[in-house]
């Protein structure tokens, strides 16, 4: 139709003498993304239907009708074109060059202009909506995904031969025409916007290739990775690691092994995804190679995709009117609770606000592991384009000033990352030394958050002047994931030893020297807590984190390490008690002990012990394997410390085996037993 006949707006600054906006009538709001709001509009002269993306946070043009005006007024986007000292004409130049793109697999861009502080981007209207929209009605079948992937590969093949990298492939950027044609959208524009406005590059964490996050290179193969993630998104309703905070995902992707498509899918589909998600970009196939994959070659015609459009339209009709709670769909995104950083499931798009301390500390992790600083935007705001269920966790309106808005919008977000040097120049902030974290190793947890820039943030959030996160005994807060985590319940965790410790304390309180003893014992326990955590627990956890692990495994271990480190910093005596309670809990539970013994029989826990003896022939060094589990070895039927007696069991009537026992668990419990005796019979113990 008219689209092809209309002259393209190739002038980088196509602002005619009359207001160019008056040439268009905005018809309806189609949706909202990270940078702006998209409207269906009509070009008044030609009656051509187009899509208009408006970017900027000033009030809408007055010519709008009341309904549109109202909806525009809620569109407070994060980019302020007026305040930006960046050159908008660069963006316009990029759009003008995109207008040269001529492929049936790529959304047409016609041009752009700035009116009333808003950048208007005029583009082809695609009535089928985005794949993200279509996913609201349910996940796609393999057959549908195969068609979409083939069309995306054709689009990427075109862009790559034109030396253009899309940089932001995801379901939200895949548009469908009413007849099922598939078109890539937003290519280059988002990147250019970000480059121009933020001096950085752009991407959406969940879909970003590991080499991009590591800043090891950004080439066309990065688009193939994102395609693999998009395929999982279409099959499962969300990308892998969607339950984690985007900042955490940035940390996990380069560390972990690639995500895998799990579930009842064909081997062809699983293999296609695995090919896309090849970690080494050099070995990752190109678009033209993937077009030859059997999963793609067997794909049907694009008209088959109209089923998805029809299904979505039916789904929409069933939705309650705006203002009423929306029906739960398979597609979820997250709202971050700005205190605990737990995730609360929300439907449709959400606001993303988070405690600065948490963001900052996650930024630290990312910074130390990738050398990049996420750009945390103080004034950002996010809004919902669809009715959403407010869980109460998301912060709204003016509350945003007390939290932060990052350029991160849950599963549907764009993250902006600054190269490290630039961030340092920009902020004058403290950047950790390179040697803070050995490359390739998980970032060491310091127990506090080092502020990187804009110190005033700290005053407005739950960070104290030194940058320490003020959160008590909450493993889920601070530095780690948004994945729902159990809060540490110090009372509950001490239940196991309550009777034991309680009886000892009761005895102690009746003793005249109880106060002094208690203080001394407390300080000893505190010291023990510090050394237990620093010398045993953290190194053990650190040692068990490997690069070939699943992201969830890495994340769980990181959370554990952080929890212990935080607990040790907050209350090292409590850390000591928790560890002992765990050990005692294991010891007191016959079923658990049985499992450990069974596992020990299969995988004996041994260490090499070197002994040196001076003989007449000189120094003789021997090596022996020593059982360090404290449990019977496969050949033993009783505990090594005495027939039928379990040395791990603290028994006030019968002392456990000597402190020379080989088991560290037994040693710890022996120490506790001794401590109990000291409180019970101080005079006796001090004279011994
Ligand atoms: N050319 C178009 N034709 C029809 N609908 C469109 C068009 N472009 C965008 N939309 C609709 O507008 C919504 C918002 O699009 P937009 O490009 O602003 O954000 P996004 O791609 O969803 O997210 P982000 O900006 O974070 O990448 C899309 O999800 C889609 O429903």
C-alpha cells in the first residue's frame, strides 16, 4: 500500500516548517517499552497507518484527545530530551540510516522528528503485535516457534550481511503482521539511543550473550545467543533465570554453563537451542548456518502464525476491563520488594524499584566480575501499560525517589552498562582494585557495600554513611538474588540446641561467677564464629563453585556464602551457634546420619596426611589417606572412637571422645561440651 509509495524521510532532521506531529492522528496506544510509548497513528494526507514511538518525558502534545492525553500523562519515561546534553540528531541519523534497510523481515523505519521535547519515530505498523504480547495467551508450540525462528534467522542474516548487529533480540522485539509475517523491530535504535544518551551500550540482561557481558566482544554471534534465549522464552513463557534480578543475571550468565531447553520438546528443537547457546562465540553458528538446521528446515509457512494472533485476540476479549485484576497468565514478571529484595510475582509489566543498597551491592558483584558498572538511574520511573495486580511490593509514584529506578524493567527490560573507566571518570567514585577479585572467580564478599558514586543516594536509602547495607539477618537482602529466599529465623535455627544451651545457661545463671564466665564464653564463641566462617565455611563454599555449574547452583552457593559472611559480621556468636546447631542437628537425626553413612561408603571423604619421621636413613616422608568425616568407613561397623559409641553425640554424663578425635564435627561438639562443663562446674574446670 501507501507505505512503499510514500517518500521516505531520509533527512536526519526532517522537521518541516509546520509542526510535523500535526501530520499524524494518534489512534490508540499500543504499548510501552523502556524508552517510550508506541501509538497506532494515521498519516493524515495518505491515510497510511503507521506506528509512532514517542520518546521523552514531557507532557504530550495538546492536540491529543482527552483519553489519549490522560494516558500520555502517565507516560513518564526515563529519558528527558530537554535536559539531555546529548545530541539527538545522532539518534535521528541512525533512524535515517535504518530507513534504508529494505527487508521483508525487518520493520520499516520512515523517519523521526522532535516535537515538544519528544522524539517521534515513525515506523511500519504491525497489527499482529509483538511475540511478547502473543505470549500472554500462552506459550507457543514448537511448530510455531520453528516458523518464528526461521523468519528471525532470515532477518538476522539480512542485517548481518549489512554489517548491522541487532543487539536486543527478544520476544518483545519480534513483531507480527496480521497475516503472520515476522519482523524484527528495535534493531539499532535502542543501542543508538543508549549510546547517545548514556554513552554506553545496551542490551536486556536475560537475553545477553556471555561475551557481551564480559565485554569480550560484540559481534553478530551475540544475536544468535539472544535468539536461543528468545526460543526458550517462546517455549516456556519466560527466558531462563527470569526469577533472578536482572543485575544478578548479568553476574551469572558469564559464570555458568549455558541454559538448556528442558521439558517435553523434540531433540531437534533442543539441539537448535543448544547450538544458539554455544558459549564460545567462535564456535556458535551464524544465522546462515542455523538456517540449515533440521528444526528450521521443517518449519511451516508464516500464515500458520495467524493462529497465535487469533488466540491472543480471543484471550484479550476474555480479559476484564481496565482497572480490574487481570487474569493470571503464563507470563510473569517481577516486582522487587525494596526492603527484602524478595520477588513477588506480578502479571504483565511491572514497575521495577529496588533498594539502592541492594542494587549497589549487586552492581559491585557485576563490577568485580565483569569490569562494568551498571548505570543506576536516580530519577527513572516505570509505568504499566496493562492492568496489573499490584502485590504491594512495587513502589509507586513519588515513592520512587526513595528507591531507585534502574534502566532495568524486570523480564522486559533494558540494562545500560558503562565500561569501567568511563564510570570512574564520570563519578569520581571508588572503583575496586583489579586484584579485589581474581578473574574468573566469584566476587569475594566483603560484608559491606562499597558505594560507587552519587553518595547522596546512600542518605536516601537503607545504606549508612559507610555504605553498609542496614539489613538484619536477612539472607535475601543486600547483595544477592531476588529469588524468593527464606529469611533466617535465628530463634528457629537455634531450636535444636535450645534445651542443651538452655540448661547450661540456667546452671550458669546460678553461679556467682556467671556474668564473667558468660562474657568470656561469649567472646570465645564470637571468635570461634569468625574463624569458622572465614577459615572453613567461606573457603569451602568458594571451592565448590565451578564454572561448569548451572547458574542456580552458583547462585545458591553465593547466597550461602553471603549469608554466612553477613551473619558473621552482624553477630559472630550467632554464626557460631548456628553452625554448631547444624552439626548437632545432623548428629541427633538418625535418618540423616544413615544417609551420610551410606553416601560415605560410596564416596569416602578423605584427605592426604603427610608424616615425616627421622630415621637412621634420614627423613622419611609418608603419605596416608585419612578419613575426615568422622563416620565409619566402609570396612568399619562401629565408630572408630569406641565400640558402639557415637563420638558426635554430646552427652553430659559420658564425655565424648578425646579432643584428639579426627572428626572436626566431633571436635566442635566436644568444645561445646567442655564449655558446658565450664559453666556448670567453673571451679572444677579452672583447676583442671
Ligand atoms: N511497529 C509496531 N507496530 C505495532 N505495534 C508495535 C510496534 N512497535 C511496538 N509495538 C507495540 O508496542 C509495544 C512497546 O514497544 P517498544 O518497542 O516501545 O518496547 P519493547 O520492545 O516492548 O520493550 P523495550 O523498549 O524494553 O525493548 C510492543 O510490545 C508492541 O506491542
